[in-house]
């Protein structure tokens, strides 16, 4: 019998939804790179489209786990030494956590987690796990690669348009009974004809480029390895060998690289000083890729005309986090990858990984980040080893 400790975000303040806005979600057969969607064995314990990422949703895991004699503990209290998470950690064989509500698995916590064998991210992005400590303790780290990549790409496109068109302040004018057109449009532009660049053109970054092409923008990208000539030609991409080169020519910059030590604070005062005045920066990758206070300074100075995204540090962000109140921002809590559509896929992928782990079968290499004491699988490339 295994003990599975699952850390999920709290239920809606008004209670678990009795019904949903839509009756179903489209069935997605596969991902753009040919990878198949999750393939758990047997019934999944939820209806696709249900809210499964919160405490009452339990990722739909309880029926399978209890039928197979395992123990499921679900908590949302995760921070501080006396959190429920800390209290249960010593007995856990598996910890499941979502990037939206991360249970930070630090070296100290690994030392306490004597039984831990698998740290499973229900979603994508496992920087809340100390990967070095996981390797040292022989803990496997896995995430549900591609499950919510398109969900995030859609959020990026939404944020680009929201910031450039000045949608959010204009919506506020409508909400509060106003009609001052000049207030709404004095910061509103067309995206058409602008230079758009992404730093990181992997699963999400490339999906963003593909979605923005029909807007007649000129597309740029930077990452360490070039995309194929076919993709560059199809999308009319300009490759930049450094992020500095890209930010100097782009009007809108999207940040889509994983967080690991050498990408932390990629955007600091020096990087902002290179950007075109009045640029927009979108970050749905990780909050720590940007120097928190340098973002605020860039907005106040006008280097940035807007900053938007959904990732912060720490999470949940404290009420006085300056990104909540800085000007010209389109921030949300960390939601882009947690749409009900994304949840259905990452919950099914979590079940697939759990089933393989509990049955002693190999976990798909595209889900692995750390295994056998070292970076492993597709995650080895994402987290800096290539
Ligand atoms: P991928 O691994 O597919 O893509 C990341 C890209 O970043 C790769 O193409 C890689 O290319 C590039 N890259 C890595 N390191 C560097 C570097 N030092 N400099 C420049 N480019 C680099 O990841 P995804 O697209 O699936 O996800 C990206 C990130 O988005 C995740 O790590 C996660 O943090 C975040 N995310 C956020 C979500 C949300 O809900 N907001 C949900 C899902 C993911 P190369 O190796 O050639 O450099």
C-alpha cells in the first residue's frame, strides 16, 4: 500500500460548483508534435470538464487509488513548518502538487520525506521541486508534459491582445458606468505590423508563434537551438542568437523558458534598458525569470507599456506583491494552464503516471525530469541539460 499526498488549491469560495457553464469539452486526440494524450488504464474518476484541480475534485484519483488499496491524503495547507503538508510528508510515498498552488519541495523537506519515491507535478513546470535534492534522495520527478501547453499559449495570445488593445482598463470603464472613449483608446493600438518575439520556442512558445501568424505580425524567436528550416520558413521567423538581440527589435516579447538557476532574473534592469520604449512583456513561464522590482521600474519609466501573465513568486502571491498594483499590468493568479480543459488532461496524465509507478512499470520518457539519481527523459532537455 502506498500513501499519496496530494496538495491542491482550495475549493471555490462559493463552494464546489453544482453545474458548469458548458456541458462538455472537446475531445483532443493528440498534441501538435505527435505525442499522444494521457492513456490511463480503466475509468478516470471524473467527467472531463469537471473542476478536479481543487481539494474536492481530488484530481479524480480516489476511486482508482482506494480500489487498489492505496491511501490518498488531500490537503491545501502547504506553507510553513506546521502546515498539513509538512505533517503528512514523512509518511508519503508520492507527493502530487500543481504549479498553480505549488508545494515547494526544498532540500529540507526532502530530508524529512523519508518514504518519498515520486514527486509528481500535475501540470507542467517542476521548478518548485529542488531537482538536485530529488536526484540525491533517489526520488523520481515527473510532470504531465504537453497537457496544458495549448491552454497557456491561448492565454498568451489573449494577454498580448489585452495589453496592446488596452482591453482591461476599457472593460473597467464599461463596468463602472463610464463612456469616455478617449480614456479607453489613448493607450490602444493595433497588433498588426508589430514585431513579436518569443524567448523559448518549445511546446508553448511555438504554439504562440503559430497562433499569432494570422495577425500579420513579424515573428522572431530566440532559444539555444534553432528550429527546423521548414518551421522557420513556414512562419517567416527571424532567429536571434541572444535574448538581448531579440528584445532590441521587438514591440511585444513573450517569455517561455523554464526556470532553472541560469534563467533566473533573465529580465533585470540591464535587459529592460535594451528594450524599445513602449514594449510589452508577457510572462506565463515563471515569475522568477524577471527581477520583481525591475519590472515595476520599467513600467513606471515607460520602457514597458504593459506587462502581463500569470506567474509570480512566491505563490500564492502576498496581498502586497507590487505586481498587483503596478500600472498597465494584465496579471491574473496562476491560471493559464488550469482551464477545465487543461485540468482534464493533466488529471488523466497524473493517473497514468501513478498507475505506472504503482505497478512498477516505466513512466513515459516524455514525462520524466529526474530518475535514477539524475536528470532524465525529455525533462533533462527542458531543465538545462542538452
Ligand atoms: P519546453 O521545454 O517545450 O520549451 C522551453 C523552450 O525554452 C525550449 O524550446 C528551449 O529551447 C528553450 N530554453 C530553455 N532554456 C533556455 C535558455 N537558457 N535560453 C533560451 N531558451 C531556452 O517547455 P514548454 O514550452 O512546455 O513550457 C515552458 C515553460 O512554461 C515551463 O517550463 C513552465 O515553466 C511554463 N509553464 C507555465 C504554465 C502556466 O500555467 N503558466 C503551464 C505550463 C508551463 P533550447 O533548449 O533550444 O534553448
